[in-house]
C-alpha cells in the first residue's frame, strides 16, 4: 500500500465537459460499464459525475437530453496526486464510502483515475500472483473506472 498511485491508476480516460447532456453520459456509463466520469474543462478537473448522481437527483430519463452535467455533477471533488500512496486512496475510500478518485497534478490537470476496484485488484495480485480465475485482469489493464 506504500506504492505510488501512478502505478495502478487508469490513464485511458473517458471524460465529459460540464455542457455534456445526461443522455450522452448515460450512454457512456452503459457502453463502457463504468460508474464515474471526470468532468473537465481545458484538461482541468472541474467535477465528477457518477451513476448514483443520475438516480439520486430523480431526473426522469426523458429529461436527460435537456439536462447538462453541470446541473448534477459534484464540483467539490476529493482527489489525489500521482505520487500519493495507494494506502492513502484506500483510506479515503473507506472514510467517505465512495469508489473513485481523480488523479491530478499541481495545476489540477487530470492525469488519471483510481477506483476502489483498482486497490482491491492491487492487493489481490499480491496475494494470488497466478490466479485460476480472472486471468484477464492480469493480461490487460481496464480502460477506465
């Protein structure tokens, strides 16, 4: 847990802008089987939107095409740096009960994302270096969170 987050973070990211419509966000969630999408403007992190946000805001699906990400995204986002420790991310996940942290540099430029799944997989690989199941997790890194 003392390794740098950059060793396990996902860098092939799917992002949206604040003006993206929720209909597009929903499609991205479903097509890519992800639950968190960083919101960026000029490569700078301005928020995050999750599948939970779509549900908790009680926006009817027929309103998704007229509702922008900026209306439901979280703009106060917990984030980490690439040199922060994996254990730090795990502690933030446990303390706050959420499952994704954007990884940013000193200028708030989005570099990647780390999820609770990434931390679990990191620990799993240490304990089971040659798994029988889930071999595909070792052969290629997930596209994003």
